[in-house]
C-alpha cells in the first residue's frame, strides 16, 4: 500500500468533498500530515487495524526518499529530479531536500490526480532563487508523454534522478511495469539514476488489507515480491545495499525494523 496505491483518482463534481475518504489524504494521515479530514482518518484507522504495518511503511517511505535524494544531490552531483506519481505534498518533499543540498536543482513532479495537482499548484514552489520546481499532469501509463513534458523543464544533457516511489503497484501487469521504467530510463542520459520502491507481499496481513481496500472499488494496487522489484533495475548498477526493505536502505538507525516495502537506487552506466 502506498500513497498512490490508495488513489481512486475520482474528480468530485462541485469541488472538494471532505466527507468522502480520498486515498492521497489517507496516506497523508498515515504519514502524520495535516492535509486530511475526519473521513480520511476513519478510513485510515480501519485499514491500520487490519494491517498496523501500514503506518511505519508510510513514514519510512518518506525517510527513504529523503535519504536517497540527499545522497544523489550531495554525493552524486545530480541536479535534475523527475518524481513520477508524487502524491500529496507533505513535509520534506523532493524539491526541498534537493534544493537544500544544491540550490540550483530542477524538479518535475508528475501526477494526474486532480486533488494532488490542486495541492501541487498551491504548495510546490521553489525554495531557492536558482532552482526550478514544476509539475505536469500526466498518467503513469504514458511514459512517452511524461518524458516529452519533462524535456521542457529538466536538462536532458545532464544526469536525471527518475523516481517511482510506491506507484508501480497501480500497473497490474508486471511486464508492463518493467516496460514503463525501461522506457523512461532509456530516455535519460548516461549517469542518471533510478530511485524506486513498492509495497511487497512479505506479510499476509498486508495482502488481506489491500484486497479489502481494492474490493471497495478503488483503483487496485498489486503487491509484488522483492525479486520482481529488482527486475525493474535491469541494466542498471545497484548502489549498496541493493534491493532491501526501504527502512534498511542506508538508515540513520542501523537497527530500523523492516517494513513491507522494498526498493533501492540504481545507476545508469
């Protein structure tokens, strides 16, 4: 389950309906954010009762993002970031982490959820005069459009960090998910990086909770194995420690408990 895993992508006629739970706001609640309402909290608590691990997974997903982006901006010298399926802005977004480390960083966020895009327009702005922060309305299933729009903002003569943070579970067929990643990575230059994680089928309770949510009519999210996630890095060189539970990817706390989300960072030769 991820912030996007819960996303039904329903545009509500007549504007914002705070009485109807929205997946992006539920994920925001699990992360400890403030952009949620009573209906979202109620739905989030119902899911958490069935699978308590969803809250640490949500929070560790953001910590993984922070560590990976900080590493790429400081140690790898990356200045271009393409964050595909960003979800609702919250504390420590990609542009804030990158531009704090390297003020000239350029960030493109990609999503097609109307609620997410509304928040993006209000909240995703440069943190430095030198930087660029922008967003595009595009579908995860259309990598060619994503790349075409990103070319208008990012510098494709320099390395780009491509980020799929808990979103590929929306692609039911794993071969298609691998193809989407491969098509985006083929378009970015040598020296680029892939940062990717997704929810995994490593705990039975997670499978049951996710199936229950899918049965409500929301957009389904497919939990995958760590081996399937690793296949998304085909042709890339994995940075240490490889594909691991995201709480164990270069953690501040070496004793961090594993969560049911696996991922890593790969370098394009």
